[in-house]
C-alpha cells in the first residue's frame, strides 16, 4: 500500500520533470556573425574526430522540442563550423552595442560589467547561483565557460537563456581553473570584470556597494580570514579588464587548486593596483561535499580522496618560487605559451549564444617545468610547512613522519604515505579535519605498552582523532612495528568494528618531562594540550580545539570491573596481531589449547617460591581431577616471565615434582639475557600471546596492574579469534578465597581457566 501511495504521489513530479525537459526555450537574441571560411592555418584536432567541415548535420537552436540527446550531438560538433576568436568577439560586441549603447563598452565610469564564471559539472549549484547573478544591477553580460564533457550544457543554456549570456563549451575532462577563467575573460566585451565561482551567490546591490568607475587602478576581493565563508570567497574579484589583461590573467602553469588567486593579486599589486575589500554580507559561498575531494583514476577505478586546500596553496606557492619567473614576465617573453583554442559555432545562423572551444595548445604545468623528482620534494616540503604553521604540529615530530608510500604486497596497491595522511586529515579548511592525539608510550615493559596502545587507539577512535604513537626516550631503539603488525591489525579493526583506522608511528619525543621545556626551540609546543594518563580512557576529557599529547604512565586502574571496560576497548585489543617473526615463534610452540601457563612476575621474591609453585601444581591437579582426568595424564605446563633465572628455578622444581610435562620455551634471540630492548619486548609480547592461547593461566600477586587489565581483555581476544565459542567460557580462581587473611603475599596465586577453546 505504501508503495502504491508513493507511486501516485510521484506522478505529478514525473509530469513536471518531463515538461521541463521538453519545454520550448528561445536561447538567444540574433547576433550578426561572419563565419570563418579559411581554416587552413588552424591545426585543429578533434578528440572524437567529429568536428569537421564535412559534417553537414543541421541544428536549429530555437526548435521547440530540442532534446538533450540532440543538444549533446550539437555540442560534439554536428552542424558546427569553425570561426575565429576575433569574429566571435566582434559579434558579441555588436550585440552589446545594440542593447547597451556604444558608451557602455568604453573604459569609463559608466562602462558595463562582464560577469565571468566557469566550472565543470556543478549543475546543482548553478541552478541556485545563476538566479542571483541575473538579478545583479549593472551586469552587462555573462560569459560562462562550461569546462565539462558536455552532459550539463543543455541545462546550463536553458538556465541562462538571456540575450546577454554567452556560453563556451570546452569539452574538458580535467578541471583547470586558470585556463577556464582566462578563456572566459578573453571573450568578455565589457571594460570591467566580475569573477565569481559557480558556488557564489551575489546580492542584487553588489555592484552599487562596490563602486569601481572612478578608481582607475583598483580591484575588489574578499580578505582571507578565519571565517570559512570568507576564505572560500577569496578567489572572487572585481576589477578593470585592462588591469587583468596587462598581467596576462591567471598563471596557466598552475593546473591544480591553490594560490592562483593570490598570485594574480600579487602581480596586480606589482602593477600598482590598489586592493579593496568586499562587504562580507554582499556575497556568499554555497558549500558542497565534492569540493573537499580529489577524484583519482587508478586501475580503471575511481577513488575519492580528501582534498587538502592549504597544502595545495603552499605547494603551488613553492613551485612558483622555484620556477622564478612570474606569469606576467613569462608571457611577455613568449606570448605563444598561453593556451590556444579552435572555436566552432552553429552553421548558417545569424545568431549565437554558444560556442565550442577545442584545445590546440597549453603551456607546460609547474610539475613539468621543475621535474617530477623536484615536484615530489617540494610537495613534501609544503606538507611539512602546512602541518607546522597551520596545524600546529612541532617540527621535531614532523621530521619523523615518513614520506615513503607503502605498497600492499598482495594487491600491489600503493598507499598514501604517513605524511600525506597527516596532511589530508589535519588540514583546517577540510570539513573532515581532525585534531591530533600524540600518545607517548610508557617507559616500561610490553604489558604496559600493549595497554597504552589499546587505550590510545580507543581514545583516538572514540574522539575521532588522528593518532601518532611515540616511543619514549628510554626505548628509542624499539619500534612498535617490531611488536605489532600494523597493517594486519588495521584490517582486523576494520573487520571487527567497521572502521578503517590508520595511525602514525614516531620514535622520539623531545619533551619527556613537559612540553614547556621545548617551547623555546619551537613555539608550537605551547599550543599543545598535555595530559598524564592514569585513569580509564573513557574518563579522560580532551580539548576539542587543540592537539593533545598524553603521557601514558606505568600505573593503571586495574580495579575496573570487566563490565566497565567498553566493548570497543576490548575489540581494539583483540584486533592487534603480532609481526610475522613473532607469529613464526608462536607457532613453534605448537597447540596451546590444553597447556597451562605459569606466569612469573619479574618482581617476585624468591621467598616461599618453591611452596608457591607446589600450591599451584596441587591446585591444577585438583581441577583436573574434578574434571575426571587421572593424575597419570600429566598436564602440559609452560613457564613464562621476564626473569630467566627464576624461570630456570621453576622448571627445576617442576621437573623434580614429576607431575607435569614441561613445554619447551621458544627463544627469539640466542642472547638469553635479552640485552637489547627490542628482543626483550618481543619476548614479553610473544609470551603474552602464548598465554592468551592457553587452557589455564596462573600468576602471582606481584604481577603489575596492567597485566590484570590484559587478562580482562582476554575474553574479547578469544572471542575475536574463535567466534564460535560461547560467551561464558572462563572461571577465575585464587587461593585467597579458601585461606585466611594471614596468608603471606608470597604464597598468593591467581588463575583463570578457559573452559572451551
């Protein structure tokens, strides 16, 4: 019933849409135009080989039932003929003389204004902004360049529809602002230019509020400020056409977004033009999602990547400095470098409001002028400057961020570098912009590091921040990438939580005590919020306006109930995966599903150690007996811990008891003392992974608090790695529940048994 109701409601909309598509529109007022007959000197090449004089398809632009398909056929050249740029400009001038008078085209106080605009495939925005342009008092003509491949030209022409509008269809697949607007300005007939973007709306009194007639050497634009609306409008300007032409317009060597407007204004001011400011309430920017993404083509797939405005601005600025030849001088030296076009207009028609422009020549872009290697170097330099000056990231940290682009070995896909990731995510002008969370790992053991890593990732994900993990000074020789397989852990996070989370790793933090000790060398340190992390991660409050640095302390709140640890926090820990060398060592230990792990604390005293160990074995045998397992079936036992001497002692005692079968301990390094920090932490992490794969775990009362936190994460770890297991699959035990309080600390043990594995 609901579907039927929706269908009935949609019928009027379908009828209205159909009538709009086939409505009769007279697009233009007749313009006297003399077509060019001799095109022998024009090196014209059509992309689809359809724009040739031999084509004789006739098309009357005033046909009442002109369809989109027919219009697109015309846009691809059928029924069109070559015409020179000078003839088209002459025809446009004649039209304006008839409608506005000869005086309107003179460079005087009463001279008319040409509104120029250009864009590619922004139909939705044009439908709103065109109406505001046509209502501006004083605009003599509108010159619009449709830089798209043709699919919107019909709608654009129908929207404009006025006799003072001229549409140039460029049939381009890649957007080049500088060339598009230079083309529009070259076809403008009035002595003044008002440049707007296709997402710019104007008030009807815009020109009245910005008088230019008596100001012979001036231009208006919007000041660059912290207001998002005003920053988006900084590319709009209003000036005399002769000033724009004198500096040869936009620098066409800039073929990407950024700095083309600032470069133009700088050259205008070198030519002694005075800058004036727009009134902010007379012009408005319409935001839209697509402006924040670049579209990349790779392996026949389209990929949208986050667009970084400030990076593009800084990169193009640096590239122009490298070229060291302003566009004004560059063109004056060789006028042949500017873009050239061949134009086509409708055959045998006495009027025109649309022309096709096919590119004949374009200047080399900045990348071609400096070379690809130098271009990449300058791009990385621009990223670093943006991160420091605009995002307030210290130079010490930026210098450690990798600019190498990693490749996925399986798919052969090259990913963005860490430097590119920081640039795209932290850009203040991007709506996807985030703040940074700098997590300084604890100067401790692998257990503390894994808890800190879990909390840092959890905080970054829950606060929507980009995460940078930093190794503390005492562990600078150790990289987290030698413990955790970063790429595989990221994929497991995506699988378990549906979040594609990336983080960056750095190996040095210059301010171990406080950021204030580093402010003298880099004032950006003073912009950071600094916290010492001891509480649970869900209780920490971060300043949303500042980047934060958190020092993870070795003491943790281990008294949190399992129920208080969020599902996200547990899932984050369960997603971490060891590196390939560690996985090989873990697999050498064989099946751990029936093995009991006795984990010895590195701080455990030797007092009562033999008694404690016998108590553990006796408890193990009682549990197995209650499950109907005879003593003759000796259990497998693996002894782990940081103190190798204590491990040797424990294995000797267990061998003498002759009640268990010892599992051979895997060795990462031939150095039994683990003299390097890397081997020490890898060994600890491997033991932690083995423990999580075991049947039972015993540990003493001297284990650090972070170890107990990891035990509470174990349920999530097992559920992720064996999702078929039931939720209630463990029991906890301790000799504290059966003995009086006089039991000495040295004799206390705790344990977990995983009933199903």
